[in-house]
């Protein structure tokens, strides 16, 4: 074909594709009218085509294809740009020639960017075949042979791309929407309600767990409907903050007390103020409040949270002169009078610390608390249980290792409402199911970006009652127990509590970020197919999505959130609702296995599982979501969580087995037995007090690995006991004792909670800081598909995750 005929054919093809596809995989780009009418979008020459349509898109390529970037590899150097945009035209043409020029049609530049080359492209397919980006680049490259090919009609104005970096930092969209809006402003639809069967079909992000509206009939469930205006949203959140955060507010709730001032698990301020006696000290230390927070793994906040010291009248001293950690609150009567009683709040497990000076931990509200040693607090306060042996309540072990817990024990949740019923499912549920074992509490600030809750999606996110499961009032004693009154209290407070939890935002990463490297990581996170040809990924490919990190964890970058190849709507930004099959994700199976079919069938009768909705339309059925009649062919597994604030959420996996993000991305680097660093004691108190995990960023945080620093322990060194914690002959294998315990815990859900060594000595408290991945439910395996990443790619991904 002669050059004129080739250029005419290229022009005709470009015009046809532009007319039929618009901007396909990118954005709608309307033409700008000429002054006085007419179309200014027609491109008349190659220089204009380059400057207005092609060069803006080269900034995406420039992210990696520059010296020192991820594209600076032998193959990638055939297409290189630089920091000086004035050289782009020359460098693009030189790259085209290096890749075969006119002899290679379509050019490998187009084949790689459209995903049609036989080699994988870490940058994905930013210019899909038929998109405006593809057609215009094709015309420009043809223009190197015949300038007439650059003449395109209807091109529009200059391309404007969305940024690669940017994050909502979690919370719920409604709170961002209402910022600065009058109270009467109506709320838009809940973005989570878009996650329905069929959503994002064939697109880069995959969903297989869906939104259920538990409150379609508020009269049926007896709870307040969601807020309808910004004013209602704020009112609910304020009420919920007083309830759940506490800090001595009127209306504060506490464990098993509702808003009562003398629930049977509350204890007196005098008991708390005198705990130093149980620590073996001779006198009350001047920094008692800080030491209590350190010992029990709690966080101190700058917000006032008072309690009365011995001899103080709390109502004559504005609550008292002491400062409680965030997880405790002094309880008040409805008229505002302080009671002098202290209750425990949900923040014991859900608010940790990231950063802090020598005198206090800075509370991070809504984070999973990886500091906590709740059994120790239970042991030393007795939590108001004046029963024989109450001083040794650590025998009821809600956590084997400091920083983990099993608050979501399904059997305990059911027993809270005393609706156990005899049946075959009940026997299997209570006596033969596996125990879920150690869990790392997920961050509350992600609740606005999930359709289901808990690590395995056990309940619909709109099943609000479970948020207050440990606040259910049991009054002065567990027997007699007024079930009707207790459940009515939960119904009356569920909406306010949930709205407060949804309002919480992840803290911004406080250290420096390499933005150029983070942008490379943003591309990898959203576009790199971990199962692409030549990578030989060791795990099976997931059922949907584009094979990237975003495919499971959701889209965060504005560039990709507005790309219809990724999301049906930008409103789905940050939404993660893919339950990855147990054997595909490969992480420790104890939690998933504990939620077996018997648990699901029996659990659908429980108050917290909205039995009123069970048996109705499937899209409104808020019972346990993993029962076979609802999940169908979807295999049980773990929900890939949203990643807002991931920098502050170490350690990782549902059981907290991996200390940093580098270990998540590089399975070979995960330690078998490890211990986080402890905060240094004050010079005059060294050797006399127990200190918690160090949360000082400068001293204890590792920005390169994205997690808290730790020490890997060899068998028999640093408290790892031979033949109990490890086998000196085979340090990677569980000991005989561990294998026996795994057999017991894997076939009975209750025995895991029974006797652990009493926490009587500082040595025993220190041993609880050791995380042993060889123990039951604490395995570090899984996420094997990230083995295909290079170290350079891991560094870029980590830098990007800092921005979320």
C-alpha cells in the first residue's frame, strides 16, 4: 500500500474508533468549541497531536520509564523518557525507532500499553485497544512515516489526567460529603449499597460479597433507620461517640453494662488507683497513669479522661485528677453525676497507638490495638467479679499473645444472649468445631468501605447489633438475666454506635514519603497482573479482577477510581468486598474453619444475626453470610480488607502473624518466632516495672519495611522455651506439645480459653510478648502470590501504601 493510501486508511480507522468508543478506558473528553462556533478539537498536524493528546499521557509512562525507575531494566530501556518534558518528542521517536520503527506495526509501545504483547507489562493496559489513547498514539507513530496520519477530527482539548496519589483515608463518604454542608442537606446513597450481585462484572476490581439492607423495614428490626440528612448524621455520631469512646462522658457505655454505672464487670477507681501494689512496688509511682497504660497495653490520649484518686470526690473535682487510658472510662449517671466506677470499652481492642513521646502514648482511635494485654488487666483488676479465684481470671484467656484476642469467638457471642437451643447443630457448634484462635482486630475506619464485617465476612455490615455485643447490659449479676431488656438496649443504641464508628478516619502517615516512588507503587498496586505470562505465580489465579493488588483490596488512586475499566462508579473508591477462598489466600485456616456450616446454621437464630430478616428476600437476609444457602458456590475464606491507614495497622494478616508489610510481600522474610520492641523504662524504674510495646516512631518504627521493629528469636533465646515454644532440632516445626494442643483446639471451640499460666510474675508477662507462628492459629503462611514481586517493586508498593 502506498503512503497516501496507508495514511488515509489510518485516518479512517482513527475517526471510526474515536466516534464509536470515545475515550474507552480513560475519560470522556468533550471537544471545546471555537469562539464564534465550530470545532476546535480537530487535530491538523503531528505537533499539535503530540502536545495536546499524546504528551499528557506520557506522564503515566514517565512514572516508571526513567533512569532509576521500575522501567529502567534491560527490556524497558528501549522505551525511556526523562524529567525534562521538552525532550519527550525526541525521546518518543527514538524509542519508536529502537523498537523497530515502521517495520513493527503496531509498535511494541502500543502492544505493551494495550496489554496485547506476549510479554507482561507491570503498568497494566493504560491504553486499551480502541481507546482514544491508543488511537491517537497510533496516529502519531504513523505520522513519523506520513505526517497526514496525524490529522484527526473530534479530538477535543488537551488531555487532563487524574492524579495517581490521593486517599480518602477511610471513614464513610457521608462525612466527607457533609463537611461544610447545612444540617438539612439530604444524604446521597450509601456507596456500599452499590455492591450488589453483578457489580463490576468483568472489571479490574472483583466483588463476591454483597451489601444487605438489614433495615429495609425498621419496624421489623426495632432500630433507628440510617441518617437521612447531614444533621441527623452528626447527631447520631455525637451520641455514638459518647457511648463508645466514653472518656467520662454522660451516656458512656462499658462491657456488659450498657450505660449502667454499676455493671458487674466495672470496678472502683480505688481498685484501679491501687494496682501498683500488685505490681510489687513500695509506693504509688508519680507516673502511675503512664505505667498502667504500658503494663496493660493501652493508649493515653491528650483528651481528658478523668478518674478520682483515693480521697477525691469525683463530683467535686470534675471527675478527678487521674487520667485513664482510652480503653477505660469513668461511668456517670443520666443526670451527669460521676459514679467513681470504671468500665472497660471497646477501645481496649480497637484503639492502639502510633507515635508518642516519653510521657504518653498517642491514641489512634479505631485502629486494631496491637498493644493490648487484656488478660493481664482482667487478672489484676478482677473486673469487679468478687468471686473465688477472680484474681486469677487470666485462666479465661481471650488472647494467648499480647496484641491478639479472640473477641469474635462465635460460641461466646451466641452465649451472650443465652439463646442456646438443643440441636445437632448446637452440639457441633459448641463442642466439636475448631476454635478461631488468635485474631488481630480490624480497623474501624474501614467499616465505611466494606459490605460485610469480621475477617471472614460472617455478618452483613448493616448488622449493627454486633458492634455493641460486649456492651449488652447484664446489670448487677449474670443471673437473673433480663434478655428482653438487654436486647432492647442494644436496639436503641445500635445506630448511634455504628455511625460513630463509620466517622473515624485513618491517621495520615507522619513521616516523609518519596512521591516519585509512591507513584510507581500506585501503578503497580492497581495495574500489575501478578499472574501475567512469565511470572509463574505459584498460586491459582483468582476468579475475577485484573490480577493486581487492587483486584482484591480495592481502588484508591483517583486515576483508577475514575477509570471505567476498574469501577462501575467512582463512588466505589476504596470498597473491598472480595472473600478470597481459604486455600487460595493460604493464611492460617483456624478462623475460617471455626465458622463452619453448623456455626452458620445455628447462628442464624441469634439476636446479633438479625433472625427477623432470615428467610426473607436474599438481598435483605442479614443472618450469617457464610451459610451455604446464601454463599452458593463461593468458597469460605478471608475478606481482603481495605488498606486505609495500613501503615498504622501492623502486625498483619487476620491473626497478626507478620510484623511488617515487607513480610506480607516477601514470604521468605517472615520470622518464625519474634517479639516487638518494648518501650524503655524510666532510668529510676528499670527492672521494676513492665513496659509495653514501643510506639515511638523515631525509635521503634521501620519505614522501609512498614511496620514496628522486632527481634527474631532463636529457639531457647529471649524467652522462647525449648520443647514448649520450639524444637531446637527443627525450629521451623511445631513441637509435640503444640501438635497435641492443635489437635485439641482444632476439634473443640471452648478449651482454647482454659488454663494458661497465671500472670503472677514479670517474666510470664514478658513471655506473652513473644509471637510464635508455630502455635495453633498463629501461622505465618499464605499470600504466596506476592512472591513474584521483585524487591524494587516491593519498595515502590510500600511507598504507595504510606499514602493511603
